[in-house]
């Protein structure tokens, strides 16, 4: 049996950006660079990206495996207003992953993660090095679901 090389496989697409009020670009570029090195096609929307721009990118790239949103200024809760509506309407149909500094100040509120999940975030990462593993796990889950759906349909 012949295996395919990474170059022969279709590129895996990820939509990347920084939350709407956040202009911190360095981590965004490093994550894009890292993912591209792993063979991902990264649609990098850059800094100060509102939810509507993520939804528009999802419409242009329906093959996207995930939307990855970074925040360093801590205002991600306000910046993601409307994410739940965009997901419920199907404008953002893939998982949303958030990481970075998720609250303002040195005191971290224990309810921060629950509020982000309630806002429509699917996964929260504390370290960008966790991202490739999470993307692989999400892909494996999609494949298992597709196989199960195929069995149920036959």
C-alpha cells in the first residue's frame, strides 16, 4: 500500500486572526508561520479582526478546519460579541479556538472560560504549542463522525 506524502495531501485550512480590539501582531505571525511549517494553509486576517470578518472568511473558505482567535489585551469577551449568533446562523460552521491573555489585569476571574464557552468558543488554549495537537484531534473526530454517519446511512 502506498502512502501519500505531505505534499500530495490537500492542504488543511485554518482561519487565524487577533480579536477586534487587539493590535498585537507578533504572536499571530509566529502561529501562522508555525502552522504553515506543518503544512497548513493559513488564512491570516491579522489584527483587530471583528467576528463578522471571521464569518466572511468562513464563507470564502468553507473547507476551514477551525477559526483561531488570539487575544493579548484581555478584552476578548467584548470582542467576541456576536460569535454565538454567527455560529447559530451557520456563518461560522467550524470550531472556534481562542488563546492568549483572556482577561484584563493580574487577577484572573475563574468564570472567564465559562463565559467564553457561553459566547460560542469551542476550545480555549493556554499555550500555542497545543494548537497542532488540537487541530489533529478535531480532524480525527470529524473523520470518526463521517464514518459513523456513512454507516448509519447504509
